[in-house]
C-alpha cells in the first residue's frame, strides 16, 4: 500500500486530524472548531478544547479511513506558527502516537501546508500563491529552496480583520463567512481606506473607518459589501503586481479566506485577463485541516525531514520563508 501519513492541526481555533496517502488522496479528516462565546480567542481555553477533542478525532479519522494504526507510516504535526498552548496540545498528541506506533515524527509549517495542499489540488507546478487566512495574508512564490513572501499584511491578517469587524458589528466568530452572506444584501459602495504599499497591504485603518461608519448608522449590509470589495481589490492588486514582477500567469488561493466567492471571482477575473488561471481548493481544504498537515508531512518525510521527539519543540513564530522545502528542489 502507498505511504499513508496522519497529520494533526492545532495552531489556533481548529483541532483536526487528517489521513492522506502519497497521491494526496484524502482518506479522512476529522475536525472540531473552538468557538469563543464572545470576542476573540482565549489561547488557554482553545488549547483545553484541543486536548479534550484530539484523542477522539484521531480515533474518528482512523475509523473513517478504514485502516489500522500499523498501516500509518508517519505522524505529522503543525509546528508553527500559532498560539503556543494550542500548538503544544497537537504536538503532544503527535509525539505520543509517534512513540506508541514507532513511526517517524514530522514537523510541518502551517503556512507551507496551506500552500502545498492548494498546489497539489490545483495540478499547477509553480503558481503564484495568495495565502489569505485569519492570521496571515501573503503573496508567495517558490524560489531557490524556499517559499518567498513577496508581499504581506503590514498589520493584521485579512481574516482577523473580517472577524474583528463582524464582532464589532454585533456578530460572533468566525466573521468571514457571516460577512460574506451579509454582503450579498449590500449595494451602496461606501468610501473606505484602500491601503496598498507596493506588494504589501494593511487593514487596521479600514477596520477603524468601518466601525466609525457603523457608529454613524451605516447599514450593516452596505458595510459588509464595501469592506469585501475594497479589501479583496487590495489583495487582487498585490497578486497582480507579483505576477507581473515574477512573470507568472496563474494563481492558487489558500487559507480560510480563500473560501470567499467574491475573492475567488475577483482574482479569477484578474488572472484570466492576463491569460492565466485561478484555482481555489474545495472549502474544507482552504480552512485549517489535518489533511494539509498530513500531505505536507508526506512531502517532508520523503525528503528526510523527520525529527526525534527531543527536537520537536513547537515554534509559535515560525516564518514561511525560513522553512526549508527540499522536496521542491529539482
Ligand atoms: P492561519 O494560522 O493560517 O492564519 P487561521 O488559524 O486563521 O489560519 P484558517 O482556517 O486558515 O485559520 O482561516 C480562518 C479565517 O478564514 C477566519 O478569519 C474566517 O473568518 C475566514 N473565513 C472563513 N470562511 C470565509 C469566507 N467565506 N469569507 C471570508 N473569510 C472566511
Ligand atoms: Fe490556517
């Protein structure tokens, strides 16, 4: 049987276990999201949620995949970036499974995992990547052994921006999907700060301005609509600039905000107008999931990147462009 990897994701809200084979066929994904009753994330409460839920998610994934533990060839986990207590919850479970099953332990960068699952599903070998999620907003291209961040947010991630705005408008986490529905009822394009600096973007000015308009009585639907149009135009612009600079045509989207239909449509229109294409994975593969960790773990293990338990510390601030990706060489 082909090599099978189990992957554990626990960087932030989502605890997830995925099982994937070496052709990127997803045999199982079992996930559960911690939803704060109000406001933003509490790292310790989210970590407690993951500690409570992960053992059952491991069992559920194995049952869904219809395999026995001894058929699993490696255990991958998200090493960073993320919240320390949440990362440690997943890493602890991964270490236990690795020791118990006597299988290699493989650390995976969460951002690279979003990129790699999107890339393999796209079938494109070397696309430009727009990684748009809660904590991260980056335009990425591979060059000389690393994923290079060509442009990124200078303050908060696009998803955190949407979540904070939605909570400010009276909603609860996660804000992105709710805001997308609300935006469909909007029609009046309100004036909001458009903040692009070369290939970088910033969102905190738009957050302040949108909340101020809300306080003055602007309709929630118009705000949602205007924020989506403005923020996604910013992302589309920096992606187009990166395509022009790096002489590429096609764009692959990844990360939770890549679920958004308006973002997909705007980037598609831009890419097609340049003679290229846009690919976005199915939504369960855009949001945080264990399958992307398992798939990247498969690439990493084949490239020899397993670590002993003693050297498997989590790295809450690990950066995309510092992670070696030897599987992409050659
Ligand atoms: P990362 O650690 O990669 O920054 P994350 O922990 O925030 O990621 P993801 O699952 O990658 O987790 O992304 C979650 C984000 O995606 C949330 O901010 C959520 O509001 C946003 N999101 C999900 N669906 C949509 C949507 N349809 N439209 C816009 N945003 C969305
Ligand atoms: Fe993520």
